[in-house]
C-alpha cells in the first residue's frame, strides 16, 4: 500500500475535523478524494504530509509511520497544497531553487531538477519573472513543480485546479497523467466531479470527517439503480410520443429536443466515415 490511514482523528479544539477515518491507497493508483467543504480532506492530507500531528490513529506512507519517521516519509511524498505556497516577491526560478534546497537538493542535482520543474510547469519563458506578477494558472503550475522537485513516488494534489483557465487545467491533467504513467501513485482531491471521472479509477468520498464510500469509480456509479432513462425517437411529435407512452401505462415527462450543432454538421457533411482507403 502507498498510503494507509487507520482510525485517523483530527481535532482543532472543539472541532472534530476528521473522525475515525480509515483509507488505503494502493500502489500505482490514481485515487480521487472527494468531499464537501469542511469534510476533512485537507486535514487528513496534512497528517499524511507530516505537517499536522493526528489527534489519534495511524498514517503510513510506503509502510513508514509518519509520526515515528517523518523525514523518511517526506522523502517518498510530494504534496501539492490547496492554498498556493510560493514566495511572491521571488522569481519563478528563485522559488524552484529555494524549494529544491528545502527538499534537500544542492549542486548539479538541484540545477537539473530546477530545469525539470521549469519544463513541467511550462514556465521556461517566464523563469525570471517575479511570481507576484504571474497569472493564477501559472502560479498553480509552479505550485505543483516546487512540490515535486525531489522526485517523490507518491503524489498528493489538494485541489490543484482551483481558479485556473481551461488551458492550464488541461496542462495540469496531462501532468498528472504523465507522472502516473511513469509509475507514481497519485491522490487527487477536487470538487469537480468531471475531473475525477476523467482521471481516477478509484474514488473515496468523505463527509463530516468520515469515509462514506470507497470503491472503483465504475462500480460506485453503477451500483446505484438507474432512475431516469433517455429514449430517442426520431421523426415523430412530442404529442405522439406522449400518447404512445401513456397507452403503455408509462407516466413520463416528454420534451422535444431541437437539432444540435452536431446534428447540423452531420446533415451537411454526411455521416460516413472519412477514413482514407
Ligand atoms: N487550523 C484550523 N483550525 C481550526 N479549524 C480548522 C483548521 N483547519 C481546518 N479546520 C476546520 O476543520 C474542518 C475540516 O477542514 P478541512 O480544511 O480539513 O476540510 P476540507 O475537506 O479540506 O474542505 P475544503 O473542501 O473546503 O478544502 C472544517 O470545519 C474547518 O473549518
Ligand atoms: Mg481542503
């Protein structure tokens, strides 16, 4: 297992942010962690990242207990925090050097990894720019790069696409997929369901500090019985469809749909495949 959380409790005074959470992230997974605001996702991630001491319970990263051996656990982990953690007054490349130094890199290795980080974030052309002047998407990309400079094999992304445009979001997706394809384990937290559907095979849902579901995405979705059906009838009127359904004893809401741009496109250009023969 890459990450094992057992009976985790996190309290902030009277607030119980995490209550008896148990979760296992298998090696090589892209694991979606979902939950409403205040569900306890970031509090759990901070325990995994060794920056928060659990009130109770155990967290192991690559089999290493994060409380007993935090430095060893940190070497395996790259945690991209929910809130941007960058030095706004420093340049892009200075940020990479400072974070690389904090992650234990120096000399030629640091130089190599700074170049890797610039390429990962696609910020080579902006290396000397002061971070405070960058767009939100550029900062998010840099926030990812500075967290992964030590080449960890277990990556945790806490809402990495908050406030970015579709282009930066797409770049972040491609980055996550590429890092996973190289054999790393990924935990991905977001409020956007379509991101989890696009990226993740395994999904956990937490609410009020507790695990409410954990399964493969397709099993989780198909386990619910379908409640609505889409039936497509062409060349008829809404009245005729309604009458036919009523005659069959089915009570159905029927609405007619106009042509979509795709319908128009296919009517104008035909439905035949254009494969070269
Ligand atoms: N440092 C803190 N001090 C006090 N309460 C906190 C602290 N951090 C989080 N909380 C509270 O703990 C609960 C869980 O917060 P947490 O940030 O872990 O949730 P989350 O699932 O990450 O939410 P979001 O989706 O909004 O990021 C919330 O009620 C929050 O207000
Ligand atoms: Mg959070």
